[in-house]
């Protein structure tokens, strides 16, 4: 993603959103661990991955790239609000983006996409393309090999004692993931989701076989 030039006294929205999200991830780390001296910033890794996926999907589907990128950078900016983080994140975007050079007429689209991204699966599909793209990108980051490294890194970030078997057991509890795959909106995401889930399950199954010595048979 090319950096856009600032054309006014307002800060470039992309840089501003990126910085706001980075600050939010550091606050989350401080609250959880009491220090920024940790080995892995899970939230930052997740958000930057979602941005990359969302932009790729936007180009494949014709979604508005400004809306998708801004929503992707800010979708977890209020993760501290827990189950209300999507609604609070949408409100944050409504206040934050007017202070930048982001196109004013697109701000509400960003807010709606953020507000609708919550949940690991959906009973009813979304109807707004930009919201679909953000939802798909966010969930793609949770069901593939990327998620293996994100979650494992996150579990080890605080240097808390754990075992490989505990990590395997924790990550094999994935009944929800098929519901996530079934909830994908865009065709590229649906295809990728099926493949990612297969890779994810294969990795944990293979690791469990090694730990049990099943490969000796």
C-alpha cells in the first residue's frame, strides 16, 4: 500500500489510523502483562494481517479501498470494550476520521463496516460489500496457518509456562471454524477459507500424531 501524500494541515488518514491502532495494541499489552516488554504483539499482528487480506479482497471484489482499509485498521481499536468493541470502534471512527483527511462522505461506511464485523459466524449474511470484505478478512485471519502462529505467539507472549500438548489441545477446539467458513460472503474468501481450514486441521492433527507417537505404527 503506497503512502499517500498529505494535502492539508490534517494528518494523512492512513498513517493516523495505523498509529492509533498501534497505540491501542500497546495499551492492551500493558493492561494484560503490565509491561511492553513482551515477545509477541498478537493484536498488532492480527490487525496488520487483516489489512493485507482486506485490501486484496477489495481489489478482487471491487469494494471501495478507502473504506475497507480504514475499517481494517480501526476494526479492533476499541477491543478493550470487550463484546461492545465493534459498536465502540464504529463510534471511535466517527470521531477520529473527521480529524484526518479521510473523505468525509465515506466515514459512515467505515463505521458501519466496523460495527458489523463482530462474531465468528453469522446467521444472516451482510449486504454491504465493504462490510462483507472486512468481515471475511477478519475471519480468514482466524482459521488458517496464520492463526496457528498468531495464537501460539500470543499464548507465549507473557512467558507463561505451558506445554506443546496444552497448545495443541487448546487449538483443536475448532467446531466453530466450520461455521465461520460457511459464513464467508465473497467468493475469493469462501475458496480460501475452505483451504485454510484444511491446512489448520492438518497441522494440529499431524502434531498430535507426533506427540502420541502414532507415526511409529
